């Protein structure tokens, strides 16, 4: 069987047309190639002859502190007209006129020290020099009192005992006065204690600022039954 080509599939009839189209396209590309002008890029070389910028350098200087100036010496001038040095054998003939001295000169006056007088007659509780009893202190006097008191019979029969507290004043002449009962378990005991204090020998009085003063004391007296 003979194979027949379809007129649509036969390319031989279109060869001339395709050739013409190819030539036209090639011509257009050649013309476009000659017509195209590339852009010029200029590369500027750096100017190597520029003047360098000079930095201003501030010089740092060290300032040495000057040592303080020594104080100025004050010259003292001696007035030869007023003061004249002489030997022991030379008689002084020049008289000093005190009217020439400055009136504003301070004159130091001697102040006489007067001992303060203690006018208040109130008794002291503590004095600079406390009174003394037979060369001793208050403890010596308490021992003397305890040795001289007698236990009251009425208190002994009723079984009463305890401590009596009294106060008294040593006068400026050494006498014992102003006896007062501050505490007592029974009247008979306090009366016995007062009796013994009234028999007290004189004391050496106390002193304050070298002046004889009155001094007040407080004294406990014990009444105990010894088994």
C-alpha cells in the first residue's frame, strides 16, 4: 500500500517562507547589535597630592606647686631712749617718764584670795574632814555604844528585841546633839539607846574648806537576846 503525505504535514512547501523569516530575524539582531552603545563608567583615581590634616596637639605641662613662703621675721626694735642697760656699779641718772607709755596698756592687778565663809549652819552629811571619835570613825563609836547599852528588863520579859535606828549631829565643839529615833521595835529599847548616846564623850568636829562644820550621822543599835 502506498503511503501518501498530507498536504498540511508536508514542510517542503513552506521551506522558502521559513528561510525568509530566519533572514529577517538575523538582520534585526545584527542591526540591534550595531545600534547598541554600552554606557561608559568613569573610574576616578584618588588625588594623591592632598594636604594631610594636622591635628593640633595640646602640650600638657606639669605645674609644680611652690612651697609656702616662710613667715616673715618680725624685727623687734628696742627703744634705747626709754631703756638703758647699766652695770651694777653704775648709777642710774636717767629717769623714766611714765607719761610716754600707752594709756591702753592693760595693767594686771593683784587680786587677794579670800576664803569663802560658810554661813549656812545646816549639818553636812559628808564633809571634807569627817568627825572622829576617840581617834576612830563611826564604827568605833558604834562599838562603844554596843558595849554600854543594857537590855531593858521589860523588853527582856516580853521577849522584845530588834534594831533601833537613830540620827544625831556632831556640833562644831564636838558635842553630840539632836538625837532622833528613826526606827524602833519598842520604846524601851529606843530610850536605852538615847541614854547611852547622851553619855557620849566629845568628838573631834568635822571640817569643810578648813572651817569647822556640823555633821549629821545615822547609827543602828542592836538589841539581841543571847541564848
